[in-house]
C-alpha cells in the first residue's frame, strides 16, 4: 500500500496528466474545410472568422492568412473597409481543392 506521501505524488501526477490532456484538446486546429465553408462574405467580421478558423498565422491590413505547409494548404480571408469578409480562398495542393468566392458561379 501507499503511504500518505506516495498518495500525494500519485494524485499530483494524475492531475498533471489530466490537465495536459485538457490543454491538448483545446489546442485543436480549427482550420478545416467544413469550418471554412461557414464563412459568409459581407456577413462575418474578423472576430467571427477567428472564432470559426482560429487565430491566423499572419494578419495583414485587409487579410488573414492561414498556412499549413505540411498539408500544402493556404487559406486567405480578405476584409472590406468595414471589417466584413469580402473574399475567401481555400487552396489545398494535396487534395486539389480550390475554393474562391471571386470565381463565377456555375450555371
């Protein structure tokens, strides 16, 4: 059996592992195509985009850039002067998916 100091160590280690697992779960990458397709031009703001896709890798004056070089994935979200989404682009080199809100709609 464990003595009191041994029990404290076991409880401490179990708590540390649990906290680590919770931290990993919260760090989940939100950059997924299903999330990306939720973004609407002239509707969503910068805060909305961050809530949907997570924090961007780069913030430029009128654009957010998300990159995952290991997946050959580049995502651009452009904003108008009111801070609303004006254009989105999803460029997936491996999956050969290209989505651009500026592309004409198919007839």
